[in-house]
């Protein structure tokens, strides 16, 4: 595996820390800025909306840039908005910085996924995807719990400063490790945008993109409100929150590792089994939320299933979207984060409706049920048409 692929994973670690760390900071941000928990959850949704909109827009804007220049530009913007977020006393400004930071993150992801896959042969594409996505899972294991600890001791702003500082070594590593002359569309002439859009809107990809959005919506819905679930339903003190987040991240890392090893050959099976297990797992978490031991046992298992299934879906999507080299990574990023936007929003609605702190987890279970319906309808349509489904 080229060293540059691992460098991209390092940068994604810093960005993944930012995307997920609010799950351990929602109460302190809400108290400091004088807003509700649901409003604080919208900070995660704003980030996700920025990712959804930014992925295709930034990929198209940077398709003629050298990859290294594009990655460095997006990472520099990401650092700048985190400094601004750490300094502002305004909820509105913080919301805006999350959106702009997400635009930069989306551009980085879109270029990074394409760059990583271009560096390896077909037999290693699943592993290259796992290395890049693995940056997010390491963020869950190390970065997100560390952010929760910083927030507990020195306030939530310290976590934003930490993300900005951690991004600097990634910036230096990209500057030194990636070739500077390769353009975003690759050395060959870029595929016309119209042709790429035709691939992405085809009947094979639409259901897969929707399935990915629903799976990620379920993950982000429950994860965004994990801290109040633990402290107000499970009866755990706030000192347990970093440990619970680390357990989720450890499971996620294992899930990505397993998916990276087998997704090239058995992506369809991994996705099918993972989705069924997730529907059952989120339901079990909602039912046992009042039992701390059961909750702490389920959290790493759900991390494994969520990120293992997500990685297998990404691998399958990128394989199906080979005819869209510029927008393949962007469409995957957009689908991933469409779910990340809808999930916390739906969970916030359930909280505002007075349904209790278990309600977001039940919403996650419902989203997984819907994902299974979509996936089943796709397979039925393929069977009727006589087209063979490939992983």
C-alpha cells in the first residue's frame, strides 16, 4: 500500500474527529450558548448538509486542479473555520463555521477517495478504501473520546482548538508525500460531466445511494445523542462518556478492518447481514438503555456493524460508479452525509416531541428497517429484470 494512502487516512482522522466529536459535547455547547439539545444536534446536521452539497460542487470545482493543491486548499480552509468556531460566542456563527468546514471536508473526501483508488491495483481497492475510511474510525477511538475529555476539563472550545492543531501534521505530510502534478481527473482526459451524471443517476446506483444514506442516518441519529442517552437513561456519570465513545470507535475500527479485507469479494453479503444485524442492534439498545452493562456491551458491537456495513457499501458504490471517476467519490460522500444530516434532525424531532432520550435510538431502528425495504426492492427489481447483482 503506498505511503500516500496512509497520509490521506491521517488527514481524514483530523476531519473525522471534528465530524463526530460533538456527540460528547452537546450538553456543554447547549449550556454555554443557551440553546436546546436539539439545536446543538443541528450543528451535526449542518456539517452533514455541507458535506452533501459540497461533495459534488467541490469535486467539480477542483477536477482540473492538481490533487495535492486541492487537498492542501481544502485542509487549510478546514483549519481556519475551526479556529473561528473556537473563538465565537455566537451559535449562529458556530453553525456557519460547521457548514463551511463541511464544504472543505467534502472537497477533501471527494479528492482523497479518488486519489487513493488511483494509486492501487483493483485487488487492493477495498483495502485502500478501508485505510481512508479508517481515519474516521481511529478518530472515534482516539480523537472523539479525547475531545470529550477536553470538553469536560477545559470546555468544548478546547476540542475545536485541538482539531485545528492535529490537522497541521496532516497538512505537512500531504505536502511532502503526494505528487503535485497529477490533476483531479487523472492523467487521461476527464470524462464529460454529463456522462458521469448519467452513470450516477442510473437504476443500479440510485437504490444503493439511498440505502447508504439510510444506514448512515441510523448511525448518526443514535450517535449524535449518545451522551444524553448514557447520562440520563443509563444512569452513567459523564466520566463514562469518553469510554463509551472509545468503545464505539474500537468496534468501528474492527468493522472497517474486516470490511477492507473482504469487501472486494463479498460486499453484497457483508451489506445484507450487516443491515439486518443493525436493525436488531439499534432496537436492542433502545430496549436495554436503562441497563448500563448491556448498553456498554452493545455500543462496540454497533460501531463494528455500522462502519463495517458502511465500508462495504462504499466499496460497492465505487465499483459500480467506475464510469464516473470525478464524481464517484463525491456521490459516495454525499450519500454518506445525507444520512448524517437527516439522522440527527430526525432524532432531534423525536426529542422535541417529548418522546424521551431513547427516542433517537428507536428512530435509528426505523431507518434501518426502511433501508432493508429499499435494498429488498432493489434486489427484487434486479431479479425481475434478469440482471445479475454483483458485489
